[in-house]
C-alpha cells in the first residue's frame, strides 16, 4: 500500500476575530496579535520521531514520512522558503530580493521530527540589532536605519539533519611517552650551555572502542549567499520539541537543499573523527598515533529538525550584507559595510590633531 502524504495546515484563525494565530516565542502557545487570544500547542507525548536510516533511504521514492508545503524559490540566491499566505509581497530572507507570492508552488518535504521553538521575541531581536549596530565603528548611516526597520528582519527556521548511531571501531597505533635528555649546545653569544630536550618513546597499541553517537548535527542548507556564521550556529538541542506546525506560525521556514543521503555522508565523516578521538583516548600516554582503524555504525537513525534564527538582509552599494541572531540564545554575528566618508573624516581629524600638537610642541 502506498504511504499517504500528509498535508499540514499551518494556518489557524483566531476564534474571536478571525486573524491568524502565530507562535509566541518562549512559550508553547499560539496567540492573536490583535485581540490577545491564546491557544496551547498540542505537544506529542511520545517524543521525537527518530526514523531508521537505511529503510528510509530505500523508500525515498515512496515519499514516506513526507508532507506538502508551499514554497518560493529565490532566483537570486537559490533559497527555498515557505511563505505565509497573508503576505502579498515579501523579500528573500537571505538576499532581500523581491519574491512574488504568485510564484509559490507545492513541494514534498520529509516531515520534521522536532523543532526548537523561538525563545526570543522579534522585538527583542530588534534591540539586539540596534545595540550591535550602534557599536559598529564607521558604519554607514543607512545601515543604522535598516537595523531599525522591521521589514528587513525575519524569523527563519533553518533545516538540519541529526543522526544517531552505535559506533564500534578496532584500531592499531602507538602510545608515545615523553622523556627528557640534557645536551650541550652553543648559544647566540657563542657560549656552550645545557639544554633540556623532550623526546618520545613509542609503544605498540591496539584495541576496540564503542559507544553511542547522539545527535550529530549536519547542516541541510547550501545557500549561495547568506551562510549562517559558525559563531551563532550553536543551539541547546535539549530544548527541542516534537514537531508541531503551530511553532512555525508567523515565521519563514526554509526547506533543506542538502539531501538526506549527502547529509548522512557528512555525519559518517564526523563519526570517523569521533572514533579517532576515542581511539586516542583509549591509547593513552602523552601522545598517540592511530595507524589503522576499522569503524562500523549500526542502529542508525535520523531526524529532520528546524532551528531558529533572525535574519536581517541589507543591500548597500549593490552588495548584500546579512546579520544573524540565534533565535534561542540571542548570539549575534554578521558582515558590515564601512562608510568611506566617516573614515575619511576620522583620518582628516587625526591629522589636524597631530598638526596642532606638533605646532604647540614647537612653540
């Protein structure tokens, strides 16, 4: 029997005034911004949906665990993003290029297993932006205006894959232990002096390491522009909630562009790095060499998760700039332009000050 394709209804009207209910950051409620009515989001008491990896990869064509979602494709930067129906027009969250709501199309996507809901209100993100921009040295005046304009800031759920697996690895290598010798060398002044030199004795080592690798986080988006800075890409995954579309209400959602199969290869590479680190810990000593390692993974599962950021896209003199705030902890990062005239004025002012000081010193 063909698996059924689910269709999640992302919109829910207010029972009082009919306006769209939107997720209220930091809570498990959706609320009406016009009359204040709130409703609780039903959290799945069974926890996250961890899917078996290999059976799923074989059934990709059958669209198992998929749902339909309306998407808009940005022709400028390639971002795929879910668009709210109440927008008549909007801009890409990454490059600020205009998007046309009539271009929206329906796509299937692997149903998210979990979502980390926004913990920071949009208004607070503005304050973080403003504080950050106010400290930028020689920033253009237009940049400061942009940071104050809500239309340039969007809350965005980013797609990630997480993988779990039982890891086992047999290894051979060497354990190094330091020892010291004293030798006589000639110093820069030509005198003979004693020098303590560190050396290493190597001993053969072999063994097996094993353990559970939990929630290897793999980016599922490959944007030509607007790559999320590493500085803000850290979330507390203990705050993940079982997926419910109510958490997406009022925010833009990006669809993954790195397929599951490719994400799994990246996760396997990360597992090899973890296995090598475990081997080194198992070898012990002062330093280690791993000369061979045979790693295997079993009981592999995965889930598609969504993580929150606020993005402000800004164009200055034909170049795109993005500023990011982690929607869970408020960490901020971004690129910034410089104002030529502000730098020029600062240099001229400095030259004048130096000239005055020289004049006073000569007087």
